[in-house]
């Protein structure tokens, strides 16, 4: 055999080695042995490949499988909630007896031995434990056959010490400490409850919107309202949102522990504030106020508040009417409604306006006036009146019981820029000339310019008229005429 043939028949060692590496790597990957190392507590999504005896086997890829205790799927009716072919979430616990062991539970890994507790501790998974008895400072809890300890402060969210609530009860616990090879195991139920609360709160925040109706329990009642527990988060019902009746107090309609349905009206997650309302769940009484309180009808109510501009009258729960200070029927100018009415006083008033969009009902205690009967002055008349109000454009002058005239600044007879508020305070008596009369609107415009000239002119005209009357009565020549008539008479005789 020639050297050339020999070279052709001898395989390339490097090529063979490379092919073997590729085959081995492919087989290793295919078998799943080359998969990434599982860490305790790691979550996987896997298909159930078989159920055999007390075990459920899941596919981890390739020929690798994991095992879960069938008892974890046991339901209250004795059946098992798992079937071959379905995909489930599982959590890696440990590798023992050549098996990768998983749990399907995040709220209580079922373990019966010390190693299982250690595995749960390493995997940061909870364990199921039974509260057996009360000890000094806490409770004795059995996880399988292992004795563990749970401090009072970790048995619940508020660190309850009522043993009857927990003794002989099975709960999931977090392994806080694993010391002295398992001779000192500290458990906590509170940590798991806090995690649940945070999860619920996160989901709740994501779903909650203004306008939603939610149900909760009254946790505490305060002077300013009531706090409602909505399942891990508190919302406040302010006193103003308890009822359409502003005078309603929280203690009169709510009690601690009471279940209530409320509407969300404001959300501020930055300040952790949630504002709720019971009032918004009820019909707005103003929506039909125009039907119940027609204009010009008489209504009865109680004075509930006095302000400088008028008196508020409660007509029904949630509906107040306002009597402006000018409509209190005092018959005189007043500075404050307290001069005429007082809080708590029952009154009868007439509806003069209803504005449902602005939630306003205007009332009057003045006697209804027939506008047709109001006597209007004539242009040129001089009228006497008292200053009712001064505004930037001029002065309102009350010139009759139910009639007010207006004097523009230009007709006030004062130098430009004069402070009329200071010169003519309310109640000042003035004379003015009627310059314009609007009979349809019952509007009278006045002027103080040339009032004196008008008065003098009227006085002169009055004097002339009286002289003419006297002349007509005496023949026109007075005493001289009388003498002439007497002389003429004597000559005729």
C-alpha cells in the first residue's frame, strides 16, 4: 500500500474527535442533561406526562422529568384535580433519590420530614403546618412530624394571641430560620399574609377606576367620616359624601364591621388616598327639584345657615334654597340676615327661580308684587329716595316701596373720579330727576344734574300760575282795577 493510499485510508483524528463532540453535545442536549441548572423555588411550566401511584410526572424537556406528590392535587370531594396532557406551573424543591422533586403549591408545600423543611427553606417555599399548642411567646407548630415555633407576632397580620382561633388549624407558613440542623425552626404566617395582601393590592390598583362601585367593611368611624376596608386598602368616606343630607353624621348611619357598597370618586396612589361615596349611590334630589318646587309656589323650610348675602333654607335632605338679603321682606335695608331671621327658625317662602344645573333654588320672603300695579313716575318728575347700593357704574336709589331707579355716574352731579361709596353710603337721602322710563321692564333712569334748576323752575312756574289765577279772579288789574270799576260806576250814575 502506497503512502498516498495509506493517507487516504487513515481517518483524520481531529475530524473524528470533532464529530464525536458534536454527536455527544447533541445527545446531551437532547437528553436534557445539559439543561440549565434548576434553582430551589424556580418556577417551570410543564406538561403532565403520566400519573403513577402517588406521583405525578412532568416533562422538563427531552428525557428529563420531574415528580410532584399526587396528594397536592387532592380536592375536598376526594377526587384529584390533575390529568395527563395538561400543562401546569410547578416549583423546584430539590434533587433526591435521583428525582427532581417539584411542588405545585406556592401557599404551602406538603412535607413530612426535616429534609423537606430544609429544602423549602432553601427554595423559599412555604410549608403546611398544624398549630398544636400555645407556648411562651408563641405557638408550637407541627410540620409533618417536625416541631417548629411561630412567635405570636407572626401568627397573623396583627399578632393575635387568641389561641382558640389557631389551635388545631392547618396553615401555610414561611420558614424564617433553620438553625442547629433543624432543632430550631422558626415559622411565620404573617409574612405570607403580607405577600398576599401586596399581591391583592397590586391587582386592585390596576383594576380600580373612578366611578366603580366596590364593596367593603367599615373599619373605623371618625368625626370627619368613615374608613372602609376594601381588602387590604382603606378608603375614606368623608362626612360630605355620607348622604345628601349635610347634617348627617357617620355614627348615625354606619357601624364598625358593617358591609357597605360605595362608589370610588377620587384616587391618589402617590398619597395612598382613596375617596369613596355613599351619596353618589343615591339619586341626586336636585335632578327633579324643578318638578317639586315650581316657580311662584310657596314652600316651607328651616333656616340652616346665615351668610352676609342671604339665608339658606333646608327644604328636604340634600336640597337647600337661598333667600337673598334683599328678599328677606324686612321692609328696610339690613346689613345682615341675622337682623331678620335666625338659624333653626321655620320659615315660609316663595320660589322665584330653580336652576338644577347649578343646583340653586332662589327663594323670597317678600310679598309677591303685581308689577302692573306699580306706579311709575313720568320723565321730568323730581323724586326723593334713599341710596340702596353703589356700584362702579353708578348709584341705585330706592324711590318707592317696590321701585328702584338708577343714577349713572355721569348724572350724579359730582366731579369725575368722586368716591360715591364714601360720599353716598347706603341710606343717604337724595333727590333726582326722572330722565327715562321703561314701562315694560319697570326700569327708571335718574339724574342729579340740574336738580336745583329744575326745582327753581318749578317754583317759578308755580308762582306764575298762582298770579294768573289771582288775575283771572280779580279781572286781571288787581286793586287798581277795582278802583277804576268803582269810578266808572259812579260816572254812569
